[in-house]
């Protein structure tokens, strides 16, 4: 009986290894602080920490490929990259990717200069802010929920949205008064404010524009359905154990 139990334990511990792609799991990353970034020559960040923790549990080695976001998604579709994080689920992407359960729920906040925060005290929606004539900064290619999408299509309000190539540029515009506020999420926004070389203090207002759930996406051509199931199972275990929340807390916006 003892011998049988030992054999069973060996099978359980080696499941991840047997399901892992032959050359290990290729992690695609695009500089997106604090989710995916490079520090002292090492790839790190919220997404990377979680992937590393799960890979250890599954006994699967990791290699990293740095790619622009669009190229990264293409290589996942082709099977050249096995996984990436901070992905939004969509029907188009589900054709080529396995999506895990959400691991982080992030809120998009409105940020403003601290000295101007009182001007927004009676407002709770984007429409109210735009009705007052205030100009709001956004980042090209980013999604901020249904209300924003509808207002951005409205001829009356569209001119009041000011698009920048990245959040750093948007924060600089806010600092010099070219916009009145900017939409950023609680993770990347916190980083943008922290790293910004600005004259004025910038704060997150208690105005939540939208909330989004993030997923890991694994290539259907690079990993088996069994490996994906094992990865997602460990992700859910880590969530129940409080490991995911502990990792996320290191990067989340603090007031």
C-alpha cells in the first residue's frame, strides 16, 4: 500500500512537467509597467510573477520574448509564443487562444491635479464632466468601457477627448493644463504618476470610469488543452490561497 501511495504522489507531482511544451513555455511580454517590465536585466512585473509561480508548481521551464503588443498576439496565434498576460477576452482572440479565469480586476479612474480636485466633487460620470466643458485625456488604442465608447462617438463630446501616444505624455499635458483630467487604470496610472516629472501633484479622483477583468491567454497551437486546464487550475488555487491578491497588492494604486 505504501508503494502505491508513493507512486500516486509521483504521478501528481509530475503532471505539469508531462503536459508542458517540449521546450518549455515561451512567455511573450510587452513593456507595460507594472504588469510586464524589465528590471536589472530581468523580466518581472505582476503578470510575470504569477506566471513564474504557476510554472514552478507545474515544473515547467520559461523563456521570454519581448514583442510589441500586436506582434505578440500574432505570434500567439501562430504558436510561436505560448502565453502572455493583461489580455482582454474577445471572440476574435478566443479563436486562437485559451483564456484563463480573470486574475485581476482593474478600475479605470479619472486623475486630475490635486489643486483642481474640488472642481469634480459633484460629478460622478464622464458625461457630466464633458457637459461642463472639461477636456479629458486618453491613450491611443486603449479601451475605457461602454460609456466612454459611446461618448467618443458623439459629435458633441468627441472633441473634448484628447488622445496621447502614451500615459506619460498624457500626464505631461495634464501638468501644464492642456487637459483637465486623464483616464488611467489603478496600476499603470499609479506608475505614470509616480514616474512623472511634473510640477503639480496629481491624484486619482473617486470617479470610476469603468472596470475591466484581465486574463492570461495561452496559444492553442503552442500548448495542449490539458496544459491549459492545469495552468488555470493552479491559478484558481493561488487565488483561493490569497497568493494572487498578495502579488497584486504590491502594484495596485494606493491612496
